[in-house]
């Protein structure tokens, strides 16, 4: 079910909705899916006195989707900010590209459930995800989307972006007529990543309107001229003889004059008829300021806007196209490999075939050779080059030095024979798995890359530090292609354990550029070839110079089973 559509442009004045009257005119474009959410979204904007340009409740999106609306809003001069409540995403790959492009010119706010993509909302025919829940959030962050949880939080942010200039930095000043309240607000601001440059708690609002308002105006104007102050949070307790509207009018005047955002929170008011949750001030003169009953909501909303402004101000870089990639040759090789693959079956490539396929994108795997006898192992080591490592092929043991699955730095044939005999004896309790020999790679920090083809998101690429960080703590970073240079930089530094890569406890920093280059090549490989359904590099040894892939698991599937590329279209 759909609530309908609305356009407040005077030349259009369209109210084809269930709302009893045309909404307040403004710059906010709104989109929802089901009618019930649409009613709540429209009611919240009306209650907050946030003007809208256009509103669409799309229902089950039989003809128009959120992606379609973002393309419309990009060229719509009446729309200055965008808010979407999404219960599902029909084409996330298209969404990420459109949202990133739109967010370069207009703030994009998205409210979504934490469970979105994990199940089907009523009446929605969409795919569900197999990717980690963090992947969808990561996609929105890299696209510059302001992510919120609820309709009310969406309106908290919308009040600022639809009426105030964007802050030029994270520095803020806190104004209050209560020292305790000012300190609490300052602490909350710091927790949201805002830098508190000034705390002004000597605001006297009990001196009467003729004295209090000019004093407030002068003090606020003075602080707004400070270069390191980019926004102001005003948190006030009730003052005798002063109305909220009069105070808000002063705040709005100062904000307009300084070109910096000011938000206000009025706490402790007992009279329910006093309006403090929304846009307050002189509406006739368009001098209004975003107001809140809860200082925490004001600070959280401002923090979200500051992060968006920082994303906007940052050089995003170009989408990375690594040199030495062969998409056409890879496509031909995949077609040959998939000739015998049917249905949704995944086929794991043998090590030689996987290495050949990856090499077409400049991804080199340190070669390894399986063997049966000691003489075969020695012959393989002679070809690969000494020293070598001896490893089991068992997936659960091949990285476990502590369980006897790996022996390193074997220098000669006699040592290899001895290690082989001892290793087979220690692995008898695990069923005597097969072994392989591999040339030694430079010492480095063990990392892991993984890429999947998700039914909802399409290609998802993940990175973490191998071992307990990912296995026990789930400390992964996730990204959805395409990735810019800035995205790749952040990707490698996103896991909490990534500090170990950059001189942790006196160790030499690793070659982060080599990891970024590997991430770029894997990202392009997955984005270009959905037939490659699963890739796992584990471990990748990142050293001071370069990064070495010691093991690669590559699995392919029939391209006809790709689901993320399905497009919505009207049936003829």
C-alpha cells in the first residue's frame, strides 16, 4: 500500500496523498515504502515544522523506487536534502553509486532497520543477504550517507541540514545557563567526535527581555567569530519572562550572520503547549533554528552532520583501476571453466588454475607443490628455491604452527626429510592429511582478504588480521565495490587490530600501499566477474616491502545465477 505523492512547488501544488492538506514548503525530499511508515514520516516532518519539497510513498515499488527518486532529486532545484526510510533495497549496487553521487551535492539521510536485508518485510519481493550485517552499513558510510535508526533521528538531522549551513569543522561551543548542564552537553559532544572549543555557562536569562536577549546576542556573536568554532549548541533551562520563540529568534539571527549552524535544546519545560521539538523562530522572516527537548538528540544530530561535512570535504580520489588487469582474458577463461558447471553449484579451483586466474589481475600467489614421497618434496623444493616451508593442506591446520600444521625455514634436503618424518608422525592424530612444500616468503604480519558474491549486495570484499582477530573477535572491515583511493586507504585501516600494521610496539610498519593495491585488484576482479563467487586469501604476509599471498581459495559459479544484477522493469 502507498500513501501517495506530494509536491509543494507553487507551480505544481500536488497533493495526491491521504494527507488532508499540502505539506509545508521547504527543501527536504522524503521517500518511504509502505503506507504506515509513510504516514509516520510525513507526520514527523509536519510536527517538527520541517518543510518538504517532494514526498513519495512507493508501496512495493511496482513502478518507482528510492533509486529513481534519488536520480530525480539530484536535478531538482527545490530539494536541498534527502531523507529515505528503507525497509528493503531492491538494487543495492545501484543505490551505492547513486547515493554517493547525490551526497556530493545534497545530504542523504537513510533510516533503516538493523535487520534490513536479513528477512523479507511484508509485501516486499526482494533478495535477502548472506553478507555480515556490517557490510550494508559500510556501503552506506563509503557513499556518504547519514545513517540513522529511526524516523525521529532522521528528523533530528533533517532539521539541521534543511535549514543550516554545513559546519566547516568539528569544533563547537556550548552555551548554557547552567554549569552542570553545560558540562554534560560538552561531555556528550566529545563522545560524538566533536571538539569542544568553548563552554559558556554564565548566560543570564533572568535579567528580563530587554537585557538578557542583547547580552545573549552579543556573547553568541563574539564566540561565532572564533575561527576554531564551527557550530554552537545552546542548552537552556527555563528562564522567567523569556519565550522560546524570542530566544530562538536571536539564535537564528546570529547563525545567519555568521554562516555557522546553531542548534538549541530547551530542557525542563513543564508546559506541554510550549513548542520546542522542531523549527522555532520567526517563520515569516525565515529565521528559524532547529530546536530539541533533549540536548543529547541535538548533539547526536550535529555530530552526524559534522561527519557528513568531513566526508564531503575530503578528496575522495578516483575509482581505482589497477594496471596490468585483463578482464577480457579472465572472462574467456571463466567461460571455459564454467562449461561444465550448472545450477547454483560452486566449484573450487585447484591451486594451479586459481593462481592462473588471479594472475590475470596482477595477483600473485606464492607457489606451493603437493607431494607423496620425500624425494618428490625435495625435487619440488629445488624447483621452488630454498629455504622452504612444509605445510598440511588441511584447512583447519594449514596455518596452525602450534598444532604442528606448519614447519618453517627448512634449509636443505636432509632437514626436509627429518621435518617431514616428524610432521607426519605428529599429524597422525588428525588423520594424516596430505602435505605440500612452499618457498619461504618474507616475514610479515598475517592478514586475510575475503570476497563473496552476495544475493543482495553483489560483491562484498572483507579485510582483517588473520587469527584470533577475525576468528574470535569478528574484527573485519567490509566494503562494496567500486572503491576510490580514499575508500582503499580507509579499508586497510578500518579493523580495530589494524594498529599492528603501523609500528605497533616498536615493530616496523608494513607496506600499506601493497595491501591497498591487493585490495584494489581483488575489488576489480569481483566487480567485473560475478562468476567468481568466493575468494579467500589466508594468510597474506604483509612486510615492510610488499605483501605475499601464501594460500588462495577460489570458487566459481554459473553466471546465470547472479542475482544482484536483476533490474526492475515494467512488464509489457
